[in-house]
C-alpha cells in the first residue's frame, strides 16, 4: 500500500463542531484515572458537578478529524500509532462551551523506504466569534509507509531530558478498564478494546490510548506542581515511545526550571519509558 501524499495533503474536513458539557468534563477526567481516590478533594474537583473544573487536556479530544481510513489515502491503519502530542491553552477551559475545530494535515515527513511516515496534524479550537481557546498538534507514525518521495525528511528536535535525578516523582495507578472508559471520548480504535485486534498488532492485550497516557502525565504535573490548579497549565507536549497496558502504574518524573517542566513517564511494573521528551509550561 503506497501512501498518497497529494491526496492526504489536499484533504480538508472543514470546520467541525467541538461542543462539550460538564458531563464530558467528568467523563474525560474518569477516562484518565482522576477520581480513583474518591476522598481526594483535588481529584473531586474534576469529577463532581459541585464547583466542577475542566481538566486542561480535555482539549486534545475535542474536534478531532478522525483516522485517515479512506483507501485513497494509502494508509494501512493497522500500522498507525500515535507519535507525539502538543497542546497550547490560550485560555483555561470552562466547564462547557460551544467551540469550532479547524483541523488539517500540516505535513508528512518521509523517513525513507522501509521506514515510517510521520503525519503531522494541527487544529485550532475557537469560540463562535473566532477567539482561540486552544491549539492541538500531534503526529501519527505510519509504520513502513516511508519512501513516497516526500521533501521533508527530518523530524523536529524533541525537548531534552536533564541528566540528573528528577526534582519530583508522581505515581498514578490506572484501572484495568481505563481504555474502555477513555474510548468514550471518541477514539474507538479497536486496538484499545479488542483482544484479537491487539494480537494482530503485536500486543498481548489491548493497550491504553496514547492520549490517555498524555492526560495522566498532565494530571501528575497539575497534582504535584500546581496543587490541582489547572489554570496554571499553559502548554504541554511529549513523544510516545512505548505502550501502556491498562492496570499499570504510570510514574511521571519531573524536572522544573522556572515555568518550564521537563518530564517523562515510565510503567512501574515493567520499567519501560512510555512517554519521553515531555515539556510543560506553567503560568
């Protein structure tokens, strides 16, 4: 299957509705494991309608253009995994809003014959009067789709991780059914729920969504460094390196320099780094 660069770059889904309500805020928080400690007042702020707050990385699930499944794109979706994610919050999220998403494919990086193609997506989330609320950027790795003749062959340089012990560490457990919860936010890829589909992809069982792991990393930062004040998170980005299985504990290691927080995540049970080259900026 040959990747069709021109067809993908020409694809424009147009403006998409990205409305959400308080119920969506609660569902998202549950989908990234917030509320596992029902007596923690910090977590309750995101899962209880009394004085409810929206968790900032909810924005990553809004107005998504979906997977590129049209055969004309030349992409085998069984070989596509999340590569990286970046979120810029131009203002804190409210607990409900009527938003418009303006998504498009920014570029496709050609890593060469037999290697991957990296498909870069971006979208602005704006209010109905055009005010920007958030910008969501990310890339997917289309394995063995390289060699299509792309002009861009180099990936952006990732944020560095300091060569010293972390300033803070936060362990957050995940329930075994977390992927079943998170898929209710819109990403219904069977890789995250169907054991047979997971085996076809080379995994012993369904894996957690990368975007759920991303939210868990943000939870660790907001919990540890802002004492659950979500409005302090201005931006967050990271690369995905290894899968997480629901039920594992995610350890987030953080290095803070002023407003910038370098971070990475690893699974406590297997010791594998699942998220690397993370960078968050606090207000």
